[in-house]
């Protein structure tokens, strides 16, 4: 079950639907508060990172739903997704600037750890699926859960918290 996509269709359909819905919410949140988001340092980067969190869960689920593909093909797709989204996270983080002295902990907690955790889980999913040992597609659960959790958290900030 861990090394074949056939048993993961229901899970992937659920994740795909949730992630797609949250991407829509994110676009609404950004469009409603665009002026405030653009005016506050770091918020445009946070919006981009939020989109990446949700897109990672969405595309990973989409790849699992491709019928009849071999485990090595799915592994390659997940690895490419991890490299692309992980690289995009690095670029967004680098462009958004370094935090001040007192904000380094918050910066690590909000920016670096979520992106690193999601990317690492996705890489482990791809590697263990390819080698057929170590969990395989069971690593999709933390990848998706973290992507959706941080996507929801950031969408809340972009929709509600910036107005306080």
C-alpha cells in the first residue's frame, strides 16, 4: 500500500479538493487586501509562500492520481516538485530580506521551518517510494497536512490579521 498509488486515490482526491479550495480563498484574501499586503514589508513574500504551500499539496495529490504510472515515475514527479517548490521558497525567502535581530526566531518559525519541513517530507516520500522502503506514500500525509496547515495560517493572516 505504501509503494503503489492505487490505494491513495481517496486521500489524494480529498487533498486536491481542499488545496484547490484554499488556493481560491488565498486569491480572494489577497485581492481584498492587496493594498495593505503591498504596503507591509514581507507580506507579498508571505502571500507567495502561502501559494507554494498549497500548490505543493495540490500538485502532489494530482501526481498520485495519474492512473497507471510506475512507482519510479511518481517518485520522479514528487522529487521534481520538491526541488521546484523548495527552490521557489528559497528565492522568496532570499528576496524578502533578512529579519532584524529581535525577529530572527519568528522569521525561522514562519518562513524557514514550514518550507523546509514540507520540502523535506516530500523528498523523503519520493526517495522511499523509489527505494520501496521507509514509508513511501505515507510521507504524503505530513507533506499535505503541513502544506494545508501553513496555507490556512498564512491565509488567515492575509485576510484578517493585517486589518488589526
